[in-house]
C-alpha cells in the first residue's frame, strides 16, 4: 500500500508542469499525550490526485497508528466526482482498509479560480466570488473493513481504561458502511458548510464484544479517536472579513455504538494566506458525556501555486 501511495503521488506530479499544486502539513498535540500529524498534496487541474498520510499516538491508544489514502477526482465548475482508497496497516492486532466514492454539484459555480468544493478541507477552498457565489451539495458512500485480534468490554479504550484487551482465538472482521450528505453556501464574506454521516455495521458490535476501532477519522475533527461512530454531524462557519486572516468556528456532534456516550466537539481556528504560503491553526475541545474534556491544539502550513 505504501508503494501505491508514493507511486500515485509521483505520477500526479509528473502529469502537467502547469498543473495546480496544493499541499499542507498539520501537527496536533493534546490531552493524554496525544501527538498527531497529517500531510497531503493535491496535484492536477480538472483531474487531480490527492495522496494523504496521517499518524497518531496517545496514552489511550495501544500503539502508533498510521493511515495512508489516495483520492483521485475530476472537477468541473458545475460538478465533481472522486474515488478514494486506503487503509491502516496492522498495529497491535488492529488494521483496516477502506474505499469510497463521492460526488458534488454546484448550483451557482461562482467566478474564476481553481475548482475546489466548499466542504473540502479549509486549506482547499475555492474562489468565493461576489454575492451568492456558491451553493454546493453532495454525498458519498464509503466502506471500511476493520480487522481486530482483540476484544474489550463495551466502552473501554484500547489502553488506559484499566482493562487489558483479550486476544481472540481468531481475528474478526467488521464491515462498516458510511453514507454522507454535505452542503455549503458561500454568501458575501461568510461560508457555511455542513456534513452529516450515518454509519452501519454488518455485525452486532455488542454481541461480538468488539474492541473500539483504533483509528477513527471523523469529519470536523483534527484529532483521531477510537470507537465505532453511529452518526456524525458537523457544521462550520468561516468569516472572510479580514484581508489576510480568515477565522472560523465549528461544532461537531457524534454518537457511538458499544454503549459509548455521545461526544460534542467545538473548534475555533483561522487560516492566513500570504501569496503562495498559507498558515493555519485551531483549538479543539472534545467532550464525551461522563468523561473529562480533551483539548487539542493544531497548527500547520501549506503551499499553493
């Protein structure tokens, strides 16, 4: 998988000398000695390829988890489609692989600039235009196969919960299907976007005493968490009122299986653009009912040309 990741990245770089290039790296530190890194590059024009790498560890994880993925997409001013694949290599008995498709339609495509959809990562937003410049709606379907050699009582983290994982006689696989809808509205100097995801599983997670998935990526969160989400909603408002700095606020609400309590995440952050260089940072507060609040600080930089 690592070879595929770098091969696609190299091919994308070699496609067109005049192609659009967008890259970013983000570092996150937080509660329970959390340390995470996310890096990606998006290369191309109408057709573009985006390899991405993320890694994290904390006192609540039982190892360092790395995730590789590659997305290939084709975008026009009116519509866009993408295909994504990747996975997390085996670490302390847990691994996953995933694949999915997504599509977006723009009712009012806006004016000029490279095409990047409103619901994309904050470092990738397209031209805002004037007045009601953009209305995007879209959706995606993803399937993830989790493979785990351990079992844990419901609601117990893989490490740090006072209960050690128990090895299974044979590894178990769990299929997860995520269906998402998203939308965004760009109005004058404001950008409002939202994403709603519903997750379903091919097994009764409680009946099989599944250990929480070790590397769960949720829309709206810079941190990587543990667990099997049931629903995840995130809403975000960007303020383009200043010439260089663009602040934003976001709120994410997540429900889980295995008896885990719902979690609410509030995020404040900002991006700052200087010609081809962009800086970004955020403060994320994650609160799961019945547990102490967890705080994460993220910062990073990107280039675009």
